[in-house]
C-alpha cells in the first residue's frame, strides 16, 4: 500500500468515530476511494510480480521463478474430493 492509502485509512478511522451526518457521508466517500486505490495498487503489484516471473522464465532462472510463485500460492496441496 502507498502512503496516500495509509493516510486515507487514518482519515477514515477518524471519520468513523464522528456521529454527524456530514462525517458519515465523508466516511463513505473515503471508504470507496480507499477500496478503489487498494484494488489498483494490488493489480499493479501483481502485474509487477508476473513480469518478474516472466523475465526469470525467459532467462532460465526457473528455480527463482517457481520460488516467487510459491510465495503467493503456497505449497499447492490438493483438496480431496
């Protein structure tokens, strides 16, 4: 998360504690903005990691690529039927 998102989270926390109608409306706006920005930040982060893995695969560093993938998806234990 970026510093901007963290600042918005602190603002949202302060607005949530206020019980006025204006602060509740502002809380909803800030909450929605946080959701949008975190979704975009997550997408950018995952895209960056995918690009890293792709570069590792191209250069033949398969072990590093699979290690990076494993950090996101875990051990991959199959679920029994």
